[in-house]
C-alpha cells in the first residue's frame, strides 16, 4: 500500500527557471517523511506514529532521485506517493513519486534512513511497533529509468 | 584530474541536529557546479568556462548521494572535489566528494546534468569547446558503498 | 478583521539552535501572503483572490520584524494572524503576528508590498476589486516594542 | 569605519523572478554577521573575533530592511557594507548596505542582536574586548527612505 501525502510547495522552492529547484525537491521529500513518521499525519485510520524526538532521530544515509519533468508552481498542495521498499535491522528504504501539475511524474526517489538513539547517536534496531506499522506501506522498490 | 572547489557552508545550512541538512548538501554541490561551469572559477590556469546563461541552461536529470558522516559547521570554505565521470551527447555525469572537518568523507555524490538550449528548452549537444574543457576533469566514477 | 492563516513550519526552517531561523520566519510570512493574495485561501466564504500571475507581480519594498520569543518546532501548522494596515495607490502594508507553540507571541512583522504590472515591471494602481477585498482585512498597524 | 564583507549569492537565492528573494536577503546579512563576529573574517589587520560558540550565542531581536532595487545574479561575491550603529549593555545594532550589480543600492537594513550565554540562554553583557573591537566599526545609523 502506498500512502499519499499532500505537500505544500513554497514560492521560494522555485528557482530562476520557475521550477522547483533540484535540492528543494529533497526538502519536499523530507517533509513527506516528517509528516508520516514523526507527526503521524496521513496514516490510515487507527494508526499512529511512534517516533519520539526525545528518544530517536533519523539520519539520511543515501538518496537517489530522478527528475523526469519540471515541477511548476502549484496553487494547492501536491499529492506525493510514499512507500517503504525495504526494512533492515536499523534502517528503512523509503520510495516516492512526485506528480507534475498535469498528472505526469516530476520525480521518483528513494531514501535510506537509519534509526538513531537520540542520546547515544548510535543506530538502534527498529522496534516491533515501527516494523508492524511500516510493513503496512511496503511496496515494490521505485524503478529508475537509468540502468544502474 | 579532479578539481578542488572551495564552498562556503552557511549557518542556515545546518539543521536542528547541528549538521548540514541532507538537502542543503545538494545546494552545496549545485554551488560547486555553478562556480566551475558558469563562472569558470577554480579552473586550471588558462582555462575558462564557456557557458552563457543567455544561450544555455543545465537541467539536473538524476542525483545519487551517500552520506557517510555528519558535516558540522566549518569556520572556512570546505574543499569539495569535483570531476566528470562520463560525457554523453547532451549530458555529463559530475562526481563529488565532500570532506568532513577532520579530513574524513562526509558525502559522495553523482549528478547527471543535461545541456539545454535556453530559448527552445530542448537538450542540445555539448560543443567541442565544452567537451575539450570538461574532458580534462575526467576520472573514475565515484564508488558508493551500497551495492546497487 | 484579521485573517488567520495556518502555515506549515518545515523541519529545515529550524537552525542549529532548534528554533525557526530569523530569515526563515520571513519565508513563512511570504507563504501567508501567497496563500491569501495569490491562492485566495483562508478568505471569508464567498470571497476570492483576484491576482493573476500572468498580469501582476508583487514586490516587497520594506519589512520590519520583531522577534519576541523563539519559535520551536510545531507538529501542526501554526495559525498566523494577518491583516492590512494601510492601502496606498499601488501598495499595501501587511501586518502579521506569529504565535509560539504555547500561545505566546513569537514575532510581529509588517511588510510593504508594491503591485507591479507583470509585463512592464512598473508599479500599477490597486484595482477597485483588490481595494474592496483587502479593505475587509484592515486593522490597526502592528505595534513594535522598540520605540522608533 | 564601515567594513566591507564579500558575500556569495547562491543560485538558489534567486526566486522565479530571477532576483534574490526578500527572505534570502536576510540570509546574506546573517552570513555577513557570521563572517565578521564568529569567524573574524574581513576585520582590519591585527584584529580578531572573540566570540566562542561554546560560550555565547547571538539572538536576532529585530530587523528592518528596505529593498530599493532588485538584486540579480552576480558572477562573483558582492561587497556588502556593514557597521555598528549602537552598542547597548547586551545588544548591538548592525547596519548594512547591499549593492546592486551596477553599483547602485539593492537594500539597506538594520539588525538588533542580543548576546546570550550559551549555557543559560540568558542575555549577557558585552565584554570589554567585544566593546573595544566593535566600537571600531561604529557609524551613523542606516537611513531608510520611508518616514517612520
């Protein structure tokens, strides 16, 4: 199951070409993760996020993103699809698809995040609760066009 | 040959963890590209950049980045290594290595850029001058730890 | 009448102190203006915004902002108050109050914007429709603590 | 005496109008303060900054900025003038003038910063060393065109 997370594009995310800047796109994806994992927004009814900033932090270990079409300035939040493609011992692979304004695909991306103990700064294992919740959003890894 | 491009980290690039934010890291890499390709800074003596914003634009088609260690706040510009790993008909693959403050590696990354005609918005072939200049900075593709 | 406009604070708006950065605060205020003036969000029932990006642009001529208390990271959009304190021939003065997470005041600010013809880049007079709509949100100018 | 501090405008500081965004301008001013107060860059020969991030923090209490002309994209760092217009017990008023690319004035601004003890988070008095150094850059308060 893929989640659909509405994200607000800011005027300041546009660059001088009038498109969402390549780095700003990763800020949007970060906002998707924050909304779901930290705030528990946009989860199916009855589910809630379990991360607590006093106890845990997430570090980004790896990102890959393919920009397929420019993303112009939307007048409303855009619906970004998000899902999990892999759960490791202390890490998760998050995939996304960002739409264009006319229903095409602006970008596809994948982020590897590592769960960290907020006090020690060391990686820590996913809890059973996290694993149970996140397993509900498992889906196939995003496919990039380029052949690596 | 790899170029070494000093880049200024801004106070605002830090996140609440006190490290350069994952998306801000791509802004730093963009500044590396801009300095070299558009401004012709940090090129070997006698070389100059040939891109003209009235004629050309560069679009980012793909990026991959691996974060190996947090990058704290430096008191001076940090020396980012940059090189070209592939030249296509209308595209180039740019690789980078970003150091930590104590000489380790904070991040490795690769960006595929596409040359675009500023008027038509269509991809255009690299010119002979561009190809000649950029060939001087060819080196092996950056190696990521993860096995994809 | 003051409008109340919910604004999403991004994780990346925080600085290394864990507070919304001083410049990021102005980005939030820009998002408030955009939501109201350009998108027509959060207007009273029956009202709609009349600005059209093909015809008009707004330039920021002046800003003053007082930071009264740090703004931490909210788990939901924060309700920013916005109102108009003056309508000139081609300009408007917009005032704001940004709350803290516990109901105090994080910042008060005032922005002077100038309406510009998007084609000529020259200031243009407010239309009767704009003047009628914006007059509904007139209120007393924001008061700053410092005595200038 | 006014200091002149070269500041790098980033490609990402531009908005879709092709000008430095109004909030990004405050980021540039923050970089000016950081360079001088924290890093001790661009000081007269023999002078050094005395602020230590382990001991002190600076909070921004108030800012006023007037945008006089759009700032386009420069190919080199721009020379921002910076000086002190007032030293209080625990605070300082910093003034700036930001040039346009053709030698005009893009913006004038003034920031009130408060010195804070990094451990307690409480304001602390300027030290004699700080007062002695900063007094060397005292000059008349920046004049804004508007009459408040």
